[in-house]
């Protein structure tokens, strides 16, 4: 009678599965059910679905919210001012927008950080000189870069919108926890309520309610996360229609070529 040997890879895989199960179980134990973030309500976004598209007026309003509110803490390090032409701005308008920003420009003779007006090829960088300055200004927390926040944030645009609008009416900082928000992990977040009614003035005179500001800045950040999404969809739809045309043409030609052959 021969005994079949079990390969070492079997034990490695089995051990890996047990370790993964233990980690998941540990996370579930460490994160009680009552501290899990509430599921975000599903929103009707223009950019959702295979035929979706970005509402460029909303994207432009969202930039106004980001520039007027969010940019004081957060950055868009993967976005350059020249990229804003894709949301409907002309090169002249982009240059004017960039000139309203200040970016770091090395050190002066005394070792202090210098600043200059931004140019179209500059990135929308952080307003802090470094992580240490960001921590000092935000209670030990470094505000995250928002360049890909909609893609990496669990729940995407729906949860980001819910987080921005989910603060309690009398939101106050709880020592050691932060601000109460049902859509945050642990139901608390270090970010104070960023939006308030009338915080920005829209160029198209849209009423700047908290809900409108949240919807616009979420749309803008979704566009930032996938700025070429509309182009890819247009190309995909065009390619699909072209292939359908070729398929129909092939069927017609095939029937003509074989129409003289008796069945």
C-alpha cells in the first residue's frame, strides 16, 4: 500500500486561509457592528452607468467649492491647472484661475519657504509646507490628498456625499473621537463639518445650499478621479456601433454571395 504524499504547498495554502480567516475575524471583533458606518443612500449621479456623462456645470461649481473650502486642508497633487480645460475652461481662464493660487517656490536666503503665483503647469498642491505642519494644524491628522478619493473611498461618490451631509445639527468635537457622523468609520471623523449654506457664491447663481455644495464637490472629485471617463465611453460607444455596422454588412454580403446557391 502506497501513501500519497501531500505537497508542502497544500499546507502553505491551508495556513494562509486560516491566517486570513483569523485576520477577518479579528477585524470583526475589533470593529463592533454598532461602529460600522451606515450604508450610504444611493444617489442619482449623471456619471453613473455605461452611458453616463459628467455634468460640466456641476463640475465647475464643485471646483469652486473645493477651491473655496476644501483646498485650505486638502490637495489634488495629481491634478494640474492645465487639466481644468477638460471641464470646459479656456486656456485664458485656466491661467487666471492658477494665478489666484500660491505655490511653494523654494527657500529664501534665511531658509524660509517662498511662494509665488501658480502657473497652468503647476499641481493643486497642499497649502502646508509638509506633513508636520499639516499635523500641527489639524490635531495630529494629515488631511488626505483627494486626487483619487472617489475611487479608493469605500462606497465611492454615494458615501462621500453622505459623509459631507451626515453631520449632526449640533456637531461638536468629542475629545479623543472627533465629530459625530453616522457615515464615518466608528461614527466619528476628525474632519469638522466643512460645508455651510452660502459658503461659496456660484457664478451661475445656483443656490449654494449644503446639499448642493456637497453634490457639486462630489461630482468634481469624481471627475478628478476619472477625467477621461467621458472620452473613453464615447470611444467605446463609437467602436461598438462600428462593430455592429460591420456585422450587419457581413451578413448582407454573405447572403448576396451565396444567394445563387440552391438550398
